[in-house]
C-alpha cells in the first residue's frame, strides 16, 4: 500500500510539473498613464487587436495559461518551428464570436477560415524588440500565407503623431494601440516595456451575484454584482446584449469591465460589461 501511495504521489508531482512547464513565458502590458511622460520615439506602436492571445510553440497553439488551442491542421501547417506570439483575430468588435470558435473542442473548418493569426512578437530574451520585429516581419512575409499576417509596427517622433494614429484606429472601431519599447528584451509578466493605450480603462472583477432585471428586462439579468481583487463591491448594469442577459456570466466567473475614471469613493465610474475573461 505504501508503495502504491508513493508511486501515486510521484505521478501527481510529475503531472503538476508538466502542467506548469506548459505555461509559456508571456509579456503582458501595463496601462499607458497619460500623466507620465513617455519618450514616444523610443517605442514601436501598433494597433491593439481584440482577439484571442495565441502562442505558437513551434508545434502547436497554446493560450497564455498553456492550454492547447485546437486549430485545424491546415491552419497551422505553414507555421515554422519557432516561438511566435500573436492574436487569433477575425475583425474589430467581434470578440465574442471569435472566442466561441476558438473554444470549440471540435474544430469547424468553415469558421476557422474567417480567422487570421496576427503575429506581434518572436520572443527571444537576448534580442531587443526592434530586432525581433524585423525578424518576425521577414519570417511571416516569407510564408506568403493569407491567414498568417504581420502586426505592423510604426515609429512616431512626438505625442501628436501618436494621438493622430490612436484616434484614427479607435474611430474605425479599433480597441486601441500598443506601445512596445524598442530596446526592451523579452521578459515574462507585466512590464512597462509594453503599454496599452485605450479610449477607456478596463479591469477585472469576480461575479458574486445576479441582480434581477425590471421593465423590458423582466425575467432577465438586470446587473452583475461584482467584487474586485481589492475588495471593492459594485454593480455593472450596462454593456450586455439580450443574449448575455438571458444567460449571464456564472457566479464565480471573472469578467472584464470598462470604466471612465473613479468616483470620489474610489469606485469605477460608468462601469460597463465588456466580456467574460478568457478562461483558457
């Protein structure tokens, strides 16, 4: 019996290590702070694509948590045996439908034909981002595959140029822009080397209750009662489609909401539901 228990513990430990090892090294963005002075000409700037983060390990797609994404073999066939980072994306303001396609365990070739893999990094801890951009640009261009594309990076010399680019992207329905420090080497975790600039702020909170709807939303969700990691509790009553009000995010799930600054009590101002956080 001791031997069986001992072997079982070994298997559990090894399995846990495999799961942990499967989690890729991923660079995460911090929020662009307009009160700080950033030297814009030190950054490369691109559109922020509202897609599903997908890391190509050289053999398969995984999420930033290391879970496998079941892409069709024809979709991954052109990709080389190198580490790539990017977004699976369809079009602007289409995240919910895209997420549904990617989450499906049994792939649908027709649906996947609408998806593009937009590569924005070729991680290497020894190279600055400016060099990595040159490398992934040349590599992806050489593949000549229509569903695998390069996220183009732009250089600006002043804040006026950045603002013009940002406003042009958001007017077309884009989510915002990303600023990547050109001299920064790849690292794991959230870093000032990567900044996201959006027309609104966003954050995450855990759903703790469903509040019933009234009037035209009778029998449906009226608002979500949520709690932040800092312990703040408040309600989110806007931003939901009728389908989402009929089948609201589960209690205990984590949702992303957008807001415009804070109230005098430190709560999000004009909080609006954005999406359920990708649990992959």
